[in-house]
C-alpha cells in the first residue's frame, strides 16, 4: 500500500516526504489557508489521514465547535476533530482494500477543499478579537492589511484590549 501512495503522490506532483516507511506528509495548496499539510499513514487494516487546520480558538470555542460539527454532515472521507489541546484537525480512515488512486485523489481533495473553505470562518468565529487588534496595530503603524482584507468588516468593531 505504501508503494501505491508513494506512486500516486509522485504522479500528482504534490510535495511530500516519507518520514518512515508508510508514513507520508503531503503539502496541499489553498487560497485562504495557503497550505495544509496532511499526514497519510498505512496501518495494518486502514490508511489514516490527519491534517492540522487551526489552533485552539481564543474565543467562542463552543460556536466554533458547533459550526465544525454542522460541517461534518457534508464532508467526504474526513471529519473535523480536536486534539487534547483543542487544536482543530481533519481526520479520516479508509480500509486498505478501498485505497485506489481515485480514492486518494478524492480524499486529499476533500482535505484541501475543506481546510481552505473553512479557514476564514474558523478564524472569524474563534479569533475575531485578535484579528481586530492586529488590524488596529497595522493601521496605527502604516503597515499593510492585505492579508487581513477578508476580515475588513471586523475592523469597524471595537477592539477588546482585555483579550
């Protein structure tokens, strides 16, 4: 199975490393989340996939988690999960007999699309105060706000200095 994954990744021109035999780290491109690193691990009965999406929300974690659970209903092959620190991941498991090139393509595509399309919403729900502070700091110093433009609507709200 490791050879199948290795060959698929090489043929797909996706940057990857194989840290241990059967354990791959592949870098997936994005637009909002510029890159998502997914780990594929071949086990005795299944291939698992794990991809870090965002760190633990600074605020409104319950709203973020509710939004993630609602999104899980529509996902293919992966689901949002959190680790012991509250960091957000996409995780999945596929039985070895089901791992084909087409399935790897669908699975990695699901991770790439889900991480990218969810990223700004996760940031807005869980990090709005930090975004407002960063916007105000940059504006006060004449720094560019280009990468914060998706959150320009937050800039009009008051900055909470207590956070």
